C-alpha cells in the first residue's frame, strides 16, 4: 500500500519544483505601483524651494525688505 503513495508523492514534488522555476503569468497580491515619470518635476520643485529659501535668508540678513529698521 505504501508503494502506491510514493510515486504520487514524487510526481507531486516534481510538479511543485517545476512550478517554482517559472513565475506565474498573472501576479497575485500586491504589485508595484506604476510610476508616472514625475521624477524630474519633483527635483525641479525641490531646487526651486531651496533657491527661494536662500533668497529669503539673504534678503533678511542684508535688510533688503527693511524688516529691522
């Protein structure tokens, strides 16, 4: 009786090992989000914000707007 189980188990193990080698065509579960390509725009906004902060600091330190008169 145990002779009948062993070939089935071996076939099952062989099939499961083969399925591990090939990923499924349709992914299940969470997938990576699609990127929209806004990376250069984000970098531009960061650079603009840094430049604005630098101009404001220089303006305040030099009395450009007359805040400390």
